[in-house]
């Protein structure tokens, strides 16, 4: 059955959901036009220095940013000062710049450091991955822009997300996923890895012999668990602690787990099981994971703008202001596109008031 792409817009942000015909959420992404992650952008870059211990070179990009170009991605043989064209293949993370790959041959006339052309947005990427999917949008300006590339696939509606889809998307912000049989997955991201703890809860109660029941339960959870990994865009090292099973029995889940992961377009790989019985998965990091996008002052500010715009739409004539922590105000001030989008949607300039008494990601309407 043909899936559908839904793009729910708010000032400075587009929430993108791909659903199956039965409403199952298949993929999810966030797009912030005023603060893009840069994946796919092509830059003119200048080599700063070679770092032999890292087998690559650092490259200066636009706006004083730097990226790392491995020798295996075109950095071999380059010396400081060389002007080259590079593409961002992985977004910046943890204070480190983006990962790069060399564009060879370079665009004709390359003469400067700076952005040459942007990469595809998350919405464009999903639309290309699913060329048969209709694209349902709730903003006329975005619909007009998309029609230039997607034509009749684009449909304008009053609200892209219904309440059921909005609830499924909101659940992705929680650190726990509840499955149909009552089992739960607890997600624990750290800078080094993401740990997933499966909890059977009452799911194995009143069932047949315990060992077989635990195996059946964990096996049944694998497709939904793999979908959660994809929806949350978890990346890098992922460890899964299965529910109830002894470590020596868990290797029996290798084949069905690998099959569940095979649906992932990022080609997540099961590497094996640790001595403690944790399934070890490696999923490429390209765009930032959802839990990173949903935290921090910028995310808090965009959530505030969404609430403010909704309040103004519900009560015409009222123009409340957003009162926020200084860090949130600064983040929104840096995202000019979000402020302009807010004005276009509401007909009012964005009014921001800084309140140092609020927590670092705090805001309220006033």
C-alpha cells in the first residue's frame, strides 16, 4: 500500500511523518529551515592542517566552521592551504565539526571558501525515497515551494497531523516506548552509546513455560523495536538488553533481529552479542538523533513559538509575547527564519522578553 508523507508546520520548524495506509508511523524527521544540519551541503573549503594520527585533514568551511575530511574520503595527499570542494556527509555532533567527503571533480570556477549549494532537506530526502507517496502540507508557502519539484503530489490541508498522528509523534519525545502487548522499551542515550532496556512487564503473565515465553516475547517485539530505532534516528553504538532471557540464549534472536533491521534505509547492522548478552548494533550517524534535536534552548524556543502561534490562532486579536530564559531568547534571535515565519503566519512581529529567573530552557506566554 502507498505510504503518505505529512508535513506539519509551525514557526521555524516542519515535523515530517511518513505513515502506512493503516496509520502506522514508518519514519519521522524534523526540519528547521533557519538552523539546518548541513547534511548534503557542498562547500568550498580550505585545508587547515593534516592530522596524521586521525588519518585526515581539517578543512575550513563557511562562517568560521571546520570539518574533518578523512583520507579515505578524499583527504589523502592534501596539504594545508589547498582549496577543495567538499560535501557534508555527517552533521556536527558533541562539539565536533561535520564529517566531510571530497567532491571530485570540483565545480568549475571554485575560488572561495563558503557554501556552494545546500543539500536536500529532510522532507525532500523522504519524498525522494518514497516517490509514490503523496505529500500533505498545512502551509501554503511551503506547498507552493514544494510543487515546483513535486508537482501534483503536494496537497494543501488545514492541519497535516490529526490528533492520532500528533499523539504518536509526541510519544517519540518520551524516553519510554510502550508496545501493544504491554512490554516497554526504555531508551538511555549517552555521549558514547544508546542503551535500550526491554521490560516485559506483565506481558509474559499467565503464559506457557517461562523460557519459551520470554523468547517468544522478545522475538515478537523486534519489528516494533527496530521501527523505534529508526523513528528516533538513534545512531552510533546501540546496545539492547532483552527482557528476562539469560545471556547465553540471546544469540538465538540474531536472525530475526537482523531481519527487522534490514528494513532500515541507513542499513543498521547487528554486530553480535556481548559477553553480558547485549545485542550490539551499529547504525550510521548522518543527521542528529531526535533526542538531540528536542533538547536545548533552540528546541525550547521553537516549542514556545508553536504554542504562541496556536494561541493567537485560537484567540484572534490577542497578541501575547514569549517570555523566555536568556539562552532561549538568544537562540531564537539567531534563527531569523523562525522570527520571519512567525510574523508571516500571525501578522505580528515576534515579541520576546528575557527573564533570567527562568530555567535555561524555560519559557511562558505573557
